[in-house]
């Protein structure tokens, strides 16, 4: 019996659709728990804290990259796909983490960065050595224009041209991110085969799936055609800050290529015997939901994808949410979304959307009632706000490049706060790699465990409520509607139908109950029931949840 199957047998059930409606908890390993006092979180630290994660009732954890890396982009620049960076521990530590998670009833998803490697990866070192070596075609190389300038106008999401000159080959190489992150050439079959072997390596070690970084960046236009300009009125800052000229192009050719579907089918075929699932990150400011629909349609592509609609800067109004869900129904009705409000790349939504305690609770309840799966980011369950990191403490090259208009991603990556008895929040006995926010200390896990009104307990209740109702986990929904500031819809699975309404406002609201006989549920989530006039009178940031009774 393989390692994967023997470990998976410890999980409560082998349900190949476990991902549908799953709640996934994202762990940023540098900042979760340090086990050896060097100030950087590690795999043994994660394993130590998994009982906390399990107490939330989540189905899986997603661990951001821990592979061997020079850490120019903090692990998203991989120099060895099949080993653990010593900073985070060893393969034995990873095996221990997987076994611990499985014993606690949680699956493990890891973050695969397949679109690019580090420039320190042996593959790239060989590729750049000459134009005729065995891996010469493993990266995207192109001759300059006659005047010596880059082959086209493609831009890097981290600023500047997406092309870097290399004197050894006297050619440019493509990098959609940092210059130290050269793009792999997916038009080369050997590259695809090598990456599929990487997936098998980790599946054989017991992982239950993958979060796929920048899934729509894998394949570029073979003809290297220029991207057209994007009119100012169509620009938005959902995946790059407005100060970044990346937003000035329509990225028709640098990403989102149709050939990507063929590779995703191969990857799904590799995952299928293991019962594994994947969630893809779709980074596109104009067509994110459409691509999500394309990549999750049918049963031979990815199980889930998430776009950036709910990772945007502006707090969504009721109408905004209706428009997003309508768009999903139009372009991804056969697919499956995975919703996230926060992650390691965006300002924490407590700050981004300026939410008070009631708003945080309501938005969590809403997420657990939407059709799709859900990702929550470490510290979100504590209601953490964005940390203010001084320029001299910044580590993120993205923030350093665009400071002060864009302060980068360090504010959401500061260490997790476990206790309030010391200035490092129980994260480390050493000097933390990013300073622990003193504002976070009074929101520590220890502090909230002792406070019945804390947001931590609400997360547990909301996740338990979702899993108690198949209609919320896996069910269909009718058209999502907005009446003023109130979003409302029904979810149905088998003979269970649940009515959901959410007042996304600081002001009270009144709506009609749908016709039929309904029983109020979700009292533990602050759910309101109909009043004597037959209407729902919702307070600020209050939900109403009701179960349809059989007549």
C-alpha cells in the first residue's frame, strides 16, 4: 500500500468529492509557528498548532510554499520542487505534519508554483548555459528586436518589462514576476512531464491536493504577439495596484492561452487515482470569472478555482455580490468557485473593507452560505487587521518597489498571535522575521478562547453550521438577489432547502419572507426570524437563516 493511501485511510471517509463545499485554512509557514527559535515559522511549528486548526472544523489546510528556495519571493521562487528548504525543516518533518493533520481529520493541500522557477533552479542554470543544451528550450527565450529591445511589450506584474536580457545566450527570458523567477516553457513537452512528476512526488508522500499558483500564467502565446492597450475605463486594481502599469494592458497573449486546458487535463489525470483535488488561483482583472468557469467545467479539469472579485479593495455592496454571483451563474455554471476574502497577497479584509465586529461576523456567515468552497487565511479567525509595517522592516520586494502608494504584502504576513504574555505573541523565542503587531496581541488565540463573544468562536459556529446542512455544503442556489442592502437566496440539496438573508449595512433593513412554511435556524449565528407582521426586520450586519418545512 502506498504512503498516500495508508495515510488517507486515517481520514473519516474517502469521499472523492470532499472538496465540494470544503472549508480550507491557509497557512503561511514563515509566520505560523517557529519551533526552533530562529524567528521563522516552520513545518514542526505548524504540526504543533494543528489542534487549533482542527478545532475550527475545517476540512483541509493549504500550506504556502516551503520548498528549497533563495527566498527572493519568499518561497514562490522554487529551486528544488521535491525537497523542503532547511529554513522550514525536512521531508521527515513534512511527513510528520501530514500524518498529524490526517489523524486530526484534515486533508493537506500544498502550494505548487508551476509557472516559473527560481533562477537558481538547476533547470534554469542549464538552460541559460547555451542555446543547444538538453534544457535549452525549458524556459521562454527570445531574440531581441533588431534595435536590441525586448521581443514584445509584455509587462511583469512586479513592475517593468517581463523580459530580462541574459548575456550568456544573448537572448531575453520571460519573467511574469521577479527577474529571478524565469517562466517555464509549457510548449516543451518535457517541461510538462517534469512538472507532472513533481505532482506525483507529493501525492505519493500523502498530500490530498494542491493550490495552484497563477494557474492562468502557465502558457504564453507561441508567436509572442504584443498585448493590446487596455482603455482606462476598463482598468481595475483587483490583481495589481493601480500604480502598476501592468493594469494598462489587456493580457491577451502573455497568459490565458487555450492550450493550458490540455495541461490541466493531464494534471487532473495524475491526481485522480489519489482522490486529490486542486484549487487554482486565477489572476486576471477582466476575465477572472470566465477563466474560472473554463478551468473547472466538467470532470476532467480542476475541481475549484478562485478569482479576485472578493479580494478587491472596495467593500462589496449587496449589488456587487449579486453581480459577481450572477456572473458566476452565467460563465461558470458547470464549474465550482472557491471564495476567499483574505490571503497572503492582499490587505486583510478587516482593514480593507473597514469592518467592525458585527461586519466581520456577518461576512463570515455569508461566506459559509455561498455556493462554492471557502478559503480562510490564518489570523482571519481572530479578526486580525492589517499590520502597519515600517519601511525599514519591509521584506516584500513588491512593496519596496511601489512604496509608499503600495506598501506590499508584509502587513498581512506578520506572525500569528497565540498568546498575549510576551511581545512575540508566542510565535517565537527569537527575533521574528517580521515584527509582531502589538495591536494584534489582545486578539491572540489564548485571549479569544476565554472570551465567549470573540470572533474565533463565531468562525467555529459558522463552519459547523455549514457542515451541518448539505444544502450549504454542496447544494444548488436560486438566483442571488438584493433588496436594498439585503442579499437573499435559497440553497437546496435533496429535500433540504435553506433561505439565507444578509443585511450588509450599518443600518436596519426590512424584507419579506419567501412564501411557504419556514423554521428559524442559525440562532447561534445571530439569525433573525420573521416578526408578527410576517416580515424580516434585520439589524445592522444581521443574517436570517430558515429551513423550509415539509407541508
